[in-house]
């Protein structure tokens, strides 16, 4: 005689199957060898006080802490892009944020350790911002002749791009202006106090040094950088191809721009390291750059544009092996 088993209702069967899947999933998770996040201490060279490099580095270190608690990141201030490239290439820093044109210049000059430089991610674009008092008679880059202009310290990306921008306008940085080496930490105050007539800054939008100046009630404006001026740079080829005509959006500094936009130029920023850096560490760090975009972007607006589809393009540097592994693992 065949014994008939009681029928199980559809709902009970579905719940039973779901419970089984959960149990099997937990068992597989328990049995699967999980990768321990890398630890140790590394240095990240950032930039000047009140600049976006410094802010981004600080926020990135905070965002990484939860997923990589054993990793200590020492943030090192610097004069900016040119110095950052040199520090990484010569082993004095492990990672750095730097502009692509500064990297290209270091490679072209064949400086120490140039061949060992590698990229992790393209981050965000720097916007060149030429600032003058609102009441200034200066209307163009060419009008900076014979003026006191803060162009950034030696070794900074600002100094590099200032020299090239002025040259495109027919000015020699050493002969035709009175160059000052103020950083974004000191230039706004120097402008407000009348110690300089203008300053050139290259950084993400918005830059805290400028928003602070606006919040203090000081009125300033930006000089336009025309498409024709950018074309003079771009047509020279080589390192100059990293410069692109762009527009500073009205919401970058709403109280200053008052709904208007300003033509300017941009250059990409990169997170860089050396070829001898541990691939597992660089894979994790690259993952965290992408994962932390929204968190960092709440405070550092420039970081909102960090994107998986563009981060992989670290020209003029090849990707580090660890970064390449990460991008390969998430490729659709």
C-alpha cells in the first residue's frame, strides 16, 4: 500500500526554499576564504592648505577607514602637482594627487623615476581661475602686464600652468609681471589686502579659499580665458594637449557669478603611485576611490564627477597592475 504524503502549500514551500537558500548562502560565506584588507602605513602627498587636493585627501582617508581599518594614511602637504610627481617618482611619497600636465612634463624631461610612475584613477578636472577685485580695470590675461600676480610657488601645478597661460597671452612670467609665490592659502587674503593685483589658481570647483573669500563679503570676479587662447596652448602639442577649453558653471560660486558663466580651461587630475607598490593595496585603494565618490562629493563637490567609466583613463600614465585588476573585475 502506497503511503500518500500530505501536500505542502505553495506559500510554505516558497518560505522553506527561501530559508534553505539563506542557510546555504551563510554556509558558503562562512566556508569561503575572505580577503583581509591590506594594512600598514602609506603617505599621500596632497597640496596647499585650503586647496581641493588637501580636502579630497582628508575625506578619502576618512572614507577608507571603515573598509580598511588596518591602513594608516599619512597626509603630506606640498606645493602641488609638480612637487607631488617628484615625491612619488623618487620614493619620498607612496601616492599623490597631481595634474596630468605636470606628470607629462616630468615624463618628457626624463627626470628621476619617471618610468616608474603609474596611475590608479583619473579623478576630477582642475579649472583655471584667474581672480581680480571686482573694481579692477584688468579685463583680460594680457592686461596682467606689469601687475603683481600670484602665480603659485615653484614646484606647484599652478606655477606651471600660469607660465604657459601667460606665454600664450604674450607675457613672460619673469619679465612682464611681478610674480608672487602665494598659494591658495594666502592669495585670497593678499588680494583683499591690496598686496597683489590678481592671482591665478588651478583647482576643483568650488575651492574653499575662494568660497571663504566670498563668504567674507569681498567682491571679486574671474578673468575669461578665451577659446582662442586655449587653442594657442593646445596647438603646441605634447603636454599642451592636456588643456581643454571649458566653462566655469554659474553654480560654482553663485554669489560671485550671479547666474553667469566664465570661459576657462581645464586639466585632469590623477591619483598616482609607483610600479613597485603592492598590487593588492592599489586594487583596494582604487576600489575605495570609486566607492567613496558620493560620500566625499557631499563635502568636496569636485569629487562628484569621479566615475568608473572615466577613472580608467590615466593618460599619460599606464595603469598600475592593482588598479588594472580592479577595473577588469568590474568591467560590464
